[in-house]
C-alpha cells in the first residue's frame, strides 16, 4: 500500500511494508507528518535488524530526497532498483534525485556485436536463463525418446528436428547464463558520498589529480588497494579514489 504525498512537479510516496512491521508503520507516519529525519532514523533501524526490501529502500530514498541529501537518496533508490528492477516509480524518483548531482558525465554507447550480445544477455536474469536451459534439455530428452521408439517416419522426423532445436536452445541459454553471471561479477557499482573527492592517477595522496567527483555520482569499482578504490566512470575515465569517499551498492 502506498501513502501518496503530493509535491510540486512530481509525486513521491512511501510503500507499505509487506511484513506490516510496526516500526515501518511508525516511520511512514513520521514521513507523512514531514518529519523526514526522524523517519530516516526509523527506517535505518529496520536495516540494522537485517531486514531489506525494495519498499524500505524506496522510502529511505524519498525521505532523503525531501531533505536534499543527494548521495543517500540516489544510493537508496539504486538499492531499491536492484531488488525491483522493473518498478517505474523507483526509476522515476531515481531520475529526479540524479538531477541534483553536479557531475555531468557522458556515457560511451556500446556499438556493434558487443551491444547486441549484451542486450540479449540482459534480457533475463541468470536463474531464468538456467531454467530455460533445463527446460530445453528436458524437451530434448523426451523428444529423443519419442524419436527412438516411434515407428512413423513423419513423427520421427518431427521429433528429431524439434529435439535438435531444443538442444540448441538449451546450449544457447546455458552460454547466456554463464555470460550474465560474468557480467554480474564485473558489475560493482558505488555512489560517491563525499561532497567533493579528488580522484588520483595512482593510489596515494601525492599522486597527480586526474579529475574531481561530487556527491551522488555513480561509479564502477574495478580494484581495491589498501584504503583506495580504482574506479571507472561511464565515459571510461579511470582513477583512484579514497575508499571512505564512496559507498558500494553491493
């Protein structure tokens, strides 16, 4: 259930918690009363009890947005989107929050064969690709048995053709599942929480500064060395940032 709060230009709302948690209801009540900082404290107390949900992160994002907390609002909307990637409300509110950021970073578009493959791979989750592969194998086995024990030539031909297609689909889906898993492992996003952070060419303070980032910017973490993280931006720029300046989304 959503308790709608109307604001100028857009509408931000809080979700009802599936478990009907009393603390969550109290946090929602505080949110509706405009006591956003107190609502955040209540929501975060739920997180400390190891309870996570898209609804909880969504409400935390909204409460922080109301207080103009750029990095936390983006962070929590991103966390909500990880758990519920097809939710349009989360996507829209994340877009509003991102408009508060300072850094304007271009995204290098994927082109050619790589773009096609990644689009296909990202069509389903790893589990879905795996289920398709298992289904293909089962169909292959059943139709192969039908082919083996059937006496009619037409039935044997149909069973053979479909069984081969099923096997090909199973192999293709398995390959996509492995590729999706590989992409998931490489995907290590983080949000800059420091108001301004100097990104260095190497993992030390004396190194040359290559650029600066500001709160709310999303980065990809490529490597870690002591108290530093090597990051990459959507325009393929790379550098080393102090670990304390970012917060990992995973």
